[in-house]
C-alpha cells in the first residue's frame, strides 16, 4: 500500500476519533481505513493505537508518530501549494505564428503590453502567411485570419476583420478610379495568393503570398489591392493609400487565436489567448474605426 496515503488515513483516524468517522470523511470503507492503519503498524513494527469497542486512542509511540506525521504532511501540502502557484504563473517560452502583415504597430504594441503583464513569458514569433501545422513546427499558438473556425483545433474568436480595396494617389490619377467590377478592365491588380477563389478579379497583374509586400507595391503605385485596415491604417501607409469604393462584396474573414486541440493549456498559452480576446479585440476595433 502507499505509505503516504496510509499516513493521511492514520492522521484522519486520530483527528476523527475512530475508524468509522474517518472513513466517512475520506469516503473510504471502514475496512480500507483499517488496512491503512495496519499497514503503517506493520511497516513501523509497533502498534500506534489502543483500540476498544467504542473508540481508539493514541499510545506513546502513536502520539510521537502522529506529531511527526502531521509535520511531514503539512510540509508536503505547503510544497504542493507553492508548486501549484508557480505552475499557475505564466512562464517559459511561447512560440507564436502570425501572418506576415502582423509586422505592424498594432501587433508590436499588443506584444509589448503582453510582455509587460507577463514578463516571465519569453516570446518566439514566427511570421508566415502559410497555415503551418502547429505540432509539426513545434508552435504553441497561431493568430490566423480565416473565413471560419477550424474544427480540428481549438480556436478563440477575436474580431471580424475589415478589408477594403486600396491604391496610391498616383496610381488612381494615372489609371482612373473604378467604381464597379466592370471598371477593373485594364487595371493592374495586386492579388494575395491565399484569397478565396471566385472573387471579382481572376487575371491579376501581380500574385504573391505576402500581404506586406502587396501593401508596399500598392503604395508605390503598382496597382489596386485588397488589404486589411489594420495594415493600411498604419502611418507609413495612411498618407500613401486611399480606399477605393467598388460595388462588390469583399471577403470578411475573422481573426482567431488557434492552439492545439487539447482540453488543458499551459498557463502561458491560456494567458496569450485570454489577452488577445480581452485586450487586443478592442484595439482592433479602434484601429478599424469601430466603437471599442
């Protein structure tokens, strides 16, 4: 039998004043309580309790053992509680993947605020527009913009993203301002490789898998682009790009925090998910011009 469990049972017998009362507290059978006490007595080679038909009482060896038993169990409980507090505190390395266009001031501010709140968490950030496998790549969490949540993984909704067609002032002066899909004929289109198929433009002048490069090209006058407002609202783009109102539906994916499909997360993973859900979402809304 487990001697540590037997010590706890013995202590309860003494404090409850008998086997039956201890069994009720411990939710054990009386027979099992007796077995634990007998186990200790056999292990120690001495009787610990004087038993009568009505009650049990400590003998001299039992009284000394009871005192030591209480000291050991109290110290163990204190150590377990202390470890629990340490384990609950977010710490260690958190490996995060996010889209490349998250190399912006909003994300930088959010990460700085997260580190201010959880200084013992060390961030390892990998920016990629590809939906990499978290397990294969050794990642803990991903920030992803998707049309719908992935059923195979645990996701936390943050906000529905606001997208718009944009172009530089110089480009619009040179090529004209389209107002409907038919007007796109003859325009240079900067298309993101991972955009859903079936959108209004099928023959782009440019196609690439990096949103930040698309924004830079649009700012240089290379063509029209669909970009998230979180990106082109940045100061570096705000004076160079303007929204082009075109009469068609734009994609409206949502930002999610994604992690492994586990029931229990480490404190650092949970802290990151909670942080973006509670703090970053209002910042996203303000950046997109919504009430936050």
